[in-house]
């Protein structure tokens, strides 16, 4: 982030102001700050859904605003939400394969084999493939959401309050998965959180100032 500003209205008050930060592979970074400091807006900017009104976001040295942002969002970055955003009437496997198909990425294995391997990475048994989302606990649904985000071999994981609805033990399990993805698999993991425990378990903390 290179002197990034964002305002909803051109010339209006900035929601985020003059943000400068580098995010790295093999690192879990927690974005924290008081309510109204622009945490979710910052995540939206990093995901390419929103472009800065001033300043630049650079991805591997290139200005994200000048790249194919659809390709960036479907190949390089995955977003995980507090509310999971899974399709409840579909099975675990169907939710994950739907994301794989939407990405347009070509796979050299059967999607079912890939789903089974993804579930193993997020510590769910293979038998969950045929379970409907409605039958899963909150922690299990969040694991499926992480598996879905990983389904097209992205390098960046953005998570918006991913443990906000979970109990402490499940929160710790989810954070262990994020740390493993960063430290063992070389992902860049960025988490927006209100939780001091999540920030404590992250490698770096990026604190946004209160908006004036």
C-alpha cells in the first residue's frame, strides 16, 4: 500500500487515509483498529474490489488498478468472510468445486481428489465431502470456507473477522490453520480482526488510526 486513500465520494472525507504497508509471503498479518477506522474498506482495497481514490496498491511491483482485477481475484487472492458465504443447500464438495469452476483455472487432477486433499489441509475428514453445509457447525463451515478459498492455489488469503462467531477453542484451531498456510505453504495471510487473541497469534499487527 503506497500512500493509499479512499473516499466513497470524490472529494469527500477519506475512509482510509495515507496508508503505507508491505505484506509478505509466509506471514500472518492482523489488521486492527477501532470501529470506523476502515478495516473492512482496507480489505476491500487489497482484494481489488475497490480501487484507491489516491495512492496505489502494488502487487508484485505492478499497480493493481492497471491489472486485470477479475483475474487477480479469481487466481491470486481468496477472501474468507465471518458469515462464511457458503451455499447452504449444497454439499461441502459442491461448494468447493463451484468455486474451482468459477475461477477458470485448469486442474490436472479430478476435482473430487482435490476437494479431499483440501479438506485434509483444513483438518476435516474426507467423509465431510457429501455433508450439506446446513449440517455443519460454525467452525466446520469456516474450515470449508478456507478450503474453498484455497481451491485454485492462490497466494494471498484475506479474511474478514474469520473467527468472530466462533468459540475460543475453535478460534485457536482456525488460527493454527492460517499460521500453517503462511509458514508451511508460503501464503500471505491478512486478517481483519477485533480480537486481541487473533492479533496475538499473528506474526505482525497493522493498526489503523481512528478516523477523524
